[in-house]
């Protein structure tokens, strides 16, 4: 530690300041008066395996430290012994609430390394499926958060529509949670014929679900007391902790990669970037409802513009040839063999590429040595930064508020621990 | 500010700290003298024209198996971004195999604390003057650093005891004036 500087606040530390002032001067604060309680690692309110050790004075948390890693399974090490294509199912398991967004984040980075032009139709379908995933991620976050503070009905309202979105995803790729729908260079398959109508129908239901939830909570005294002015984090502090995504925007900082560094034609879509005012639990819940509205707008525009054509590039470095060619001529057979046996080999180099996932900036740093396996992949999980600030946010509040706050920063253990 | 301007700016701020630069698919990489990294990051953060106020990520790389690599074994990459001005860059330092050590930047960014712990845990790079350089993702009894290229992916370890966390808790309580 650097002498005289508090690493968390960056302010000079004044030794013994609090114990020599006011009423506390006579009675020093003693550790033996505190009760130490573990929240987690396995607890319904942590929605995953997280641990916070809290020192309690009465019901108030005076100090907290957190521990992560309970779901660490070596994603980064695993990718080093798999080919680039084989990494895609591993990315599903990062943020398993919005798996397709991780697929897209990873594929986009590799595609940039290979300078591959993804067909327009695939880009629009990526936008549509990503925004659907953003919606269900936000519904899970807000729904589960409201359960934690005692509002169970909202959970059904938001999870009902989430199930309907999962029905669509299941028809798209055969899996509900771990989709692996993307491929390097496009999609695994085109959408099914009734896709557009079903998406339009589900958007209507999402609107209704969100409206129902909002009706239940927006003037609900219990909710407002539980959420307003709780665990406030200023924009400055949020930036200091590297926050991105809805939690940063809830603190009033307008930063959205879809706007700041547009990709996949996001610059052509009309949508607003909602921001919060003070960055309390209330802002972090409601910003997600507003973002759902914006995602619905984006999906509607993308469906209107959805072009025809292929959904997979014909670049021979990444795309398997059509089966007629594989079985019909030697060149097709060789291409097939090359991709299956030798894999996709980007030029040696290093890249960082990021997308705006539901939780914030999802970045992949990929180091390639020119072989079929990535030399090193580092995933930047957005909620890692959120949870790094958690212990500081819950000091001074009661346990119940700490639980409300944990839901609002949307920690997904899959991407937190990798 | 475009890449060239950031590089020029850095060269005027701390000319002795810059070892080289590269273009990484459109992003600027600046190779920085290892022991100067904290100064460089601080200068770039506080300079109003650069204003890198967001630490995006810290990435550790073990180059020991990299074909044709002749430099130091470990690399540490700092991804930086300016929210107000919109530009990005990354800084890279390398550190030798024996006693890999890099000055900490945990006093400059809140999230650097955990990101540096992760690089220490996974790659065994020490961050000098870090306030709490413990393992973060792996179990505290874990032996070795799994992302090093010489750590076999199939190696298993028996890890049993919980971590009490009271060492961190006591430090935190002491700071808050508890005795």
C-alpha cells in the first residue's frame, strides 16, 4: 500500500481520525462488539456463488470484504487447448443469462482479426437476437432483484415473457440457455420462417409484462423505500471502478458502446440511451426497464430493414463448403478437411474488441500465434468491475439493503469467475 | 485525439518511459518501461487532452511458447479509455521470468486492485506495493499459476480449507478506527 493514500478513495488517510472525534472519543470502537456474518457463498439472495463477509454493528454493516472464484472453471485456460470454433460454446457459459451476446462478442473479435465481412443479413439477425438477449437479461435482473426485496409477483410477470423469448431462441438454435448460435463468419443457421411474426408478437408481450411490473412498483411505497437513495454510487466513483453498461448509466454517465463506438449498423438505428440521476438501487432497476423499451425499438427497426441473402460468409478460411461440394468435388472436400482438421488460423497478432453486452462492455483480448488455437484469451467481464466496488457500497447500510444492492448490480457468477 | 497524437503527447510527457509503439488492429499499443508504468498511467489519466479515466482491463500474457519471441517472458497489457474524449490505447510492459514484478496502479483506479490480483493469481506476476496481493479466482491453497504455459491443463489439486477472510476484514476494520 502506498503510504498515506487510501487505495479505494484515493484520499490521504488521516490516522485515527474517526476514533478521536465527537462521542466516540470516550468509547473507542471495538471489534469485540461486532458480529461477523457470512452472506453466501451459497445463499438464495446471492443468485450464484458469491461471498461477502460482513462485520455487523446491530443490523448495520460497518465493514465488508468479498470473495469470488466459487464458479471459476478455467475458461481462459480451456480456450488455449481448443480451436477458435470450439471456444464458442465456452462463451455461452460466461453470462448464461444472455448467452448470444457473448457468442457475438467473441466472434466479432475473431472476425476482425481475420478481416472477414459478415453478410448483412447475419448482422441484422445478430442485432435482433442480441437485443432479445438484452431484454431477457434485464428482465431476469429486475425480476430477481424485486424478489429479493419482497415483490414476488413481478418475478412471474417478467419471467413469463422471458420464457416466451426462450421459446424463440430454442426454435432458432435448439437450446434455451446455451445457444452457441453464432459462428465465426456468420450464424449457424438462418432463422425459421415464422421468426419475424413471433418476434413481433413477443415484443408486444414484453411491453405488457414490463408495463405490469412498472404499475406494481413505480408508486409502491414499500418498493420506493427499499430502493430510493440506497447504495448510491456517484458517476465519478463508478468510472473510478471501471463500471460500464446500465450500472454506469444509472449513475448519470452516458456511455454506451452502441453509441460511442457503433458496430453492426447501430449508428443507423434510432434509439435513446437512458441515464439515471443519482445511481441508487432505484435508478439501476428502472434504467433496465427503459433500456428494454429502447431494445424493442431497435428490434422493430431491424426487422423492418432485415435484408435477404446468406447468413454465413463464403470466405474459405472460416466457412464450411456446402455439402454438395464436399461430396461432389475434391476442392470442396479439401476445404472441409482443412477447416475441421486445421481450424481457423488468424495471423499472429493481438487484438482487443468489445461489444455492449447486457451488463456493460464485454471485451475480449485475443493473442494469436497463427495456429488454430488461441494463444491467450482474456475476457473482460463487465460485472467483475461492479462486484469490485460492492464491499464499499454496502458499508454503512443494513443487510437487507446489501441484498437489494447485489441484485441491482446484476452479478452473473459465470462471467465474474470464468 | 488520434493515435499519433496520443503517442506524441506521451513522448513529450515522459520521453524516457517509452520503448516503442505498434498498431493493433486500429488501436495504439505503447510499449512502456516496466518500472515507469505507474507514472505513465498517472500522467495519461491526469492529462486533460488524453484523460484516460477508465481502466478497461489488465491482461497478463505468458510469451514463453510464442513462436519467435525473444523478449521477456511475461507481458502485462493495460487497456485504457477516455470516456469524455472517446479514444483508447493500450500500454504494454514486459517482465522477466525471474521475479516478475510490475509497479502497482491500484492507487490510481479502483478496479486495478482486483485486476492485478487476477494477473497475480493466474500468471504469478507480482505487483509491487499492491495493498492486498492475494489470489482471487483460484483457491487460496492452490499451488502454481494456471495460465502459465508450463502449467499442464490436466493437473488437479486437492483444496479443502475455507478461507476465513479475517485478515482482510481486520485491515478494513483497523482503517475504520476499530481496535
